[in-house]
C-alpha cells in the first residue's frame, strides 16, 4: 500500500529507512488486528527475513489515541517514523547452514492464536516466579539455537547436528512445561507425538510447534537432500494419529512447498503473475 500511494521520494522499500517505517506500521496494524497480543516476530521476519528479534515495548501502542479519534493519524505517523520504536533486529545473529532447510507441515486442525496467547499471559501474570523461570531458560535456549545454527553455517567441517538436536529438545521440554503449567496447548501431546515421529526419520534433525503453538502446524529442520524430503512426505502420508488421546483430534499432515528465507520484503516482477487472473 505504501508503494502504491507514495512516490519513492517519500518511501522506498529498498532502503533501510523504508523497511523500518514499513515494519513499524505493519506492527501497529497487526497488533490492533490481533487485540494487542503476540510477539510480532512474524511481521519482523516478513520485512527483514530471518533474524534474532526483540519485541517492541507494548506501551508504545497503548499510548496511541483510538483509531478514528482526533489526532490518531498524526500520532501514528509520528510513532512509526520517529525514534522511540525500540524493536531490536539482529540480522547477523542468525544464519542458516547450507546443509539444512526448514520444512513447514500443515496439520488438518485449528487453533485460535489470540485466545491462547491471552491465556498464557494471564498465567504468567499470576505465576510470575514459575513463568519467569521458564521464560529465562527458554530465552537462553533460543539464543543457543541461533548461535549453533550460525556456527554450523560458518564452519568448514562436516556438519554434526547432535548439539542442534539437543538444543531443540531442551527448548521443547520447556515449552511442554509451560503448556502443563498454564493449561494452554502450546505443544499439546498430539503434536509431541507427531514431532517425535518426524524427528526419528532419516534426515530430520528435529522440530517445534511454531508461533504461539497449538494444533495446526509444525516446522522441522531437515537435511537439504531430496531423499530426506521425499522420505518425510511419504512417512507423513502413512502417519496415523492416536485416536485414544483425549482432546483435539488432528487429521492429515502434509508438507507445504515453502522454506526458510534470509531475505525479507522485496519488489517482485509483475511478469511472474501473468495469467493469474484468467
């Protein structure tokens, strides 16, 4: 929308300043649409590509006038273009090893993300000591995972994924602790069973439930080899959920044709979309 309505002298997606403004405006819009819950990492990665992300202070948006009220537009513009937005984006802190790829799997089930996030935040507010302990360990685990991926991306020796497997499993253990303590299915048993099944396959290093968690997707680190990907696809076709498990029932699981991307927003050639409207 910015590219359509504004001349390049006012806004250019190819510049650092243009991306900063786009990111801030998209975060404000997304936060409003989501009821001011969620980390906003999906917005940051959409704009900047893979990165190590530190969330902006929620108070930045809570101080804005309500949309549609006098002064809202001016206040939003000043916030988006100003220097008070305190998001931290570290592109150099994360690299993807050439021998690995991310694979997203769609699970035929559903989760209501904003409601889940609100429940977790309520639990965190009411159980600060326990929650902060898990949060702190998970922060260390996430930083360790980013560091190990970057190490694997920069080493010239043959890739060894044992440490990466251990870090993923340690992080998942903490997420399961959070799930039990909060009563929110961040990594529910159905997803634990599915990820464990996939992680035991040749060429699969490990995986997690992405975003706020729930039932509708998993993401896996897989060796970037055709036989590993085809083996995963065929194994998922044969996967049978445990119908004896209580709670939500997951259905068919399939591999989505997307992968990781270090680059974020970009201008595409319209020729790529010729014929789409016919």
